[in-house]
C-alpha cells in the first residue's frame, strides 16, 4: 500500500432539494477545508486519500448530512446529495471507493458493529447477518462461510494474520474475539473468489484495519456483560500515535439462562495496543500487541431437556458431580515497517509472534434418567419424568495441555506502473510453528450396570444371561503426546490493470500463490515436503449504461495446507503427510446501485460453485473440530446470495440478506451425504430506525433465520447412519439506545454534554421471542431398546442487558 502522506483525492457533485432543484450556498466541509455550492448546486473539494474522511453538508434551512468516504490516491469521486428539511440523519451514510466494488468486497462500518445488538458483540456478530455466513451459536465468534468450517477463514488485522485458540470446544468458553471494535477503522470481507494476495484458506477473508489516532480520545462502555475502556492520542509533532484498549467480559448472565443449572462464572480479559511512528514521509513503523486470558470454571448441577413428540413426550434428566477448569492464555506481538521511496513504490516488512498456553481439565460424572413425561394438566407431577425407560451413568475425564509458538516473517511490495494503470503486488513469507501437545481424554458409559463398549468393538454382550468375557474399555479413549514443528514458505505475485472494453470500464486481477511445508518432530520419520500452487483471477466489467451496474467473475484454486489441528486424527495421532485440501471456486456476481423513493440502495447478487478434493473430513462438537486426517473425501458446495442494503428509513442504513447453499461430501466413494455445515436457507435482517418526534431514541434490530444443520453422530459412529437435522435456528436481538448527545451542535457552549462526542444509554433484549435453538445433540443410549436418542443441546433463552456508552 502506497503511503497516504501528501496524497489526495477529489470529491465533486451536485446538491439537490427534494424537488430535484439545485441548492445554492450549501457549505461542504472537511475539518478546516470548506467549499460551497454554486447556483447550479455544483461543488468540489480536495480531501486526503487512503484514510477515512467525514464530509459535512450544511444549509441554513435544510437538515445537515454527513458522509464518510475513503478514496484512493488521485481518485475523482462523484457524489450527489439530496437535502430536505424533514429527516434528521441517524448516522453516517457510508460511501466507499469503487475499488471495493471492483474487488467484490463487502465493507462494514465500525459504527454498525458497535450499535448491533448481539450476545457476542464484535465484527463476527455483523458478519453472521450476511447471506454467505452461517452460525447457530450466539456464544461463539466462530462462523462458517459457504459450506466451510471455522478453520477455513482468514483473519487479518493491519495485514497481520491472527489466530484462534486451539482447545476451545464450546462457544461459551470463548468470551472475546481478537478484534477490539473500538479500535477499528475499516472492515472488508470477501466470501469467496478472493485475490492471490490473501493467504491459504478455502473459504473467506476478513481484512481489518485499526485506525491511526488524529487527536486525543477516550471511549468507555459498561454493561451487565462486562466493559471496555479505549484511549488514543497523538504527539505534538504528529509523528507518534497510539491507541490502547482493555476489555473485560463475564458471560454468567448468558450461560445461566441455559438448561443446565451450574455454579459458573466465566471471565475473560484482554489488552490490545497499536503504536504508530512516522519519522518522515517515506518511513512508517507500527506495533500491534495483544495479551488475553480466558478462565472457564464450570460446575454443572442438573439438567432436564424435554423432547420427543406430543403423543410420546420424552425427557432427559441429568444429575452432575465434578467440575471443569479450563484456561487459555495468549500473547501476540507484531512489528510492521513500511518504506515508500516515491508515490509508485512501497515495501513492507512484517514480523509477528503468537504464543498460546491452553489447558483443559475436567472430571464430570453424570447420572441420567431417560423416561416419559407427565403431560396431564393439573397433575402434581406435570412436566416431570414418571416412568424411566433408560438409566445410566457417564464419566468424562480430560487432562489436555497445549503450548504453541508461531513465528512469522514476511516481505511485501506494491508497485504502480504507467500512470498507475497497472498495479503489481508480491510477497514472500516464512513461518515456523512449534506445538507441544498432550491429550488424555476418555469417556466411560454405564447403562443399568453394564459398561458399554464403543461401536468399533463388536463382541456379543447378552448379560445377565451369559457372562461377558470381552475387554472392558472406555467408550471413548484418546491418549497422545505430540511434539511437532512445521516449517512453511509461501508467497504470491499479483497483477491488476484497468482498461476499456468498448465504452465500458474493465478490470483484470490475476495472480498465483505457492505454499511449501514440512512437518517434523518426535516420532516423525516419514514426513514429506509438500508444495501447492494456487492460480487465481478476477474480471470486473462496468458497462456504460444509465443504470449503475458492475459485473464480476472470479475463479481460482484455493489450497489449505494443514494446520496442526488438521494433522491430528480422532485418536490424537499426527499424520505428517496430510495433503492440502483443494477448492476450485467459480463466483459470478452483480452489484447494482439504484434509487428508490429518492433514497440510495444497493443490491448485490452472487452465484457460486465450489468443487473440493482431498477433503479432510471432520466431526463437529459445538465449536470443536476433530479431523480424520486422511484426505478421504471429495465435496462440493453451491448457492446463491442476495443482499439489499440502503436507507429503508431516511438517514439510516439497513440490510436484508437471503442465501441458499447446499454442500455435500463423498467419503471413500460411498456416496454423497450432507456436510456438518450444510445450512441450506439463510435469512438475515439488520435494521435501524429512530422516532421522528423523539430523534434521541434509536432502534437496532438483528434477525437471523437458518434452516437446521445436520445433527451429527455419536463418537465412533458411522456418519452415513446418522443423517438427522437439528431444528431451524431462529433468533431476534433488539437494542434501544437513548442518545443524550443528539443535536449537541444546537446546545450552548459550556453545556456539560458538549464535552462528549457520544453519550448513550442502551437497553438490549437477546433472543427476543425466546426461541429454543440447538447447537448439537447429546447422544443417550437406551439399554432396553438398543436405541440411541439425539437430545438437543439448547442455547441461551431470553436475556436482558443494559449498557452505558461514552466517548470523549
């Protein structure tokens, strides 16, 4: 990226009133720069490039309008404004450079994330409202994109790849995602067909940029779920700037609403800082650091889950003893230097270190009763189990420890040629990964006094009529110790050009990646060095039509060389020769900007098909993925995504998403079955509103509907036998915010609210309609009928939250 120092762009357009008549003497301002419209309503103003710019349009008799822009150097951006005297604007109308339209990137404003009501706040909460992104766990920051899993998504902050903890198996153990929303300037997301400059994952890219402070600021938030404090500032000589945030999270309010009664208080805390130093126009240095600690102490007490049918209601009652003590500590530091000898060349050196220490210790004994439920209204035992048809116990034990150290060093370059009509990007990266992992995990199941063997042991057992002479083994037993090193060298080269195709604008982006890796370590003697090459291309056409449309086609190979968790099979044994999974993408999209009722809207439609080979199949337990590490399958995914966003309410931005997706896999040539992420139909609504007579009161609504995921299968079971689905996922979160600083510009100087940029009091309702959403099944065996029942594990019920937000 070329340095933004001393680079500018131009914004020009016409200001009209609601009768489409030009408006004269409209003041257009950015910080200290101002311009005004002439008698034809025309204006133009020069603004800085490669940074967020806020333009304000004001007039003596019309309501003001604020627009946020981010333009590339020398870009001439055309923006027309319609002003009236009725609608008070709620927040910024977001306009971005055509560059993102050309690349097929979805841009999300940080303000949308901050106001979005969600049990798990952050960037991911808004991503889950997009048509291509699916998740049915409101306690997790994990998401899957177009049939992929949680491990198939790239996440960058300031061009630096960030990682997730490894041992976490439940969303309620996560607490916080890496990204601190109060520090974010820009969020870009691509759901497929992305460029070669991005890394080696098969599904998506989330590219986040933290902002560089331009003045002192302080942001604070406090709620029933925790709080955060973020401070930022800049030195007097403008060469140094820094932003630091600390967050604390307590999920007790959410977890205690679940069916399992517990003694439980999970706490999570992290500190992040981003420091920037620019000694001159040519050099820029930055440091990004993060330290986090998740403590998860869990002591379950009781649980009752009702399921079955109206005619045959069944309930599972469980009484627990024991506890779980988990701890996840991560340290992350990255140093980035950027050198721009001139406007056409830029070089970057990026180094980073990630260290995680994780422990997962638990001993939980569960006594369960499976029986019929009393449904007689008026009965003293209404809702209770009156006849037990299955009785048993289960003991789960784990002593899992993991210590991982990941070191990266990367050099990148960007070059502009022939008056910036051509852009060349390249990069090369070395990664060293060291894992020290101990797994001791077993499960014993006893039903009516009889120890149950795993399905892989097929020995007749007809006790008590005949004595059992087979082995007594745990139902599940995983024991392994792994000391593994992985060395990787990867790189890319990419070319982008803008040209004409007749009278239409045409863009081409073409490039390729390579990735070489070798696995070594104790007990590894047969590891092979492997290499993959991934060519990719994108073509974009903007016809010279009256309608503002852009068409885009993207294709390419997307390899995913195995990370440590993908090398480890169901028994914890590392297979060093697991191949890279391969996905061939075809994406065809249309981007249409239009006006309706004199308001701006955008409709984005994408059709896609992915053909996958060397697939590393897996089982999914909440958010824990356990791979088979054998590349024994092929798979496909196809679908259609549609997203309409714009000013459904004047001065606000909302969107409606609709997606259909089907993904299946074929293991060992046995035929295609649904993959664990086969989420078929998706509807998402993100809606903002305000009260015209009470503009201080804002409304934010987040609605998600997904058809049910596959329900999984018991341990060691054949996935082809278990093809049931969970119930549909339905969730509505709503937030109300009373903005005390609304119309602060009309208050007299010296008013106490003038010192705040924002001061808001919010009230949130999570799971507004109290829907019972399931994340997985617990499998219970009835010794009498030999049946196994899939008991849904329900997520959170309706929860209320109050929060206070202040920004100086």
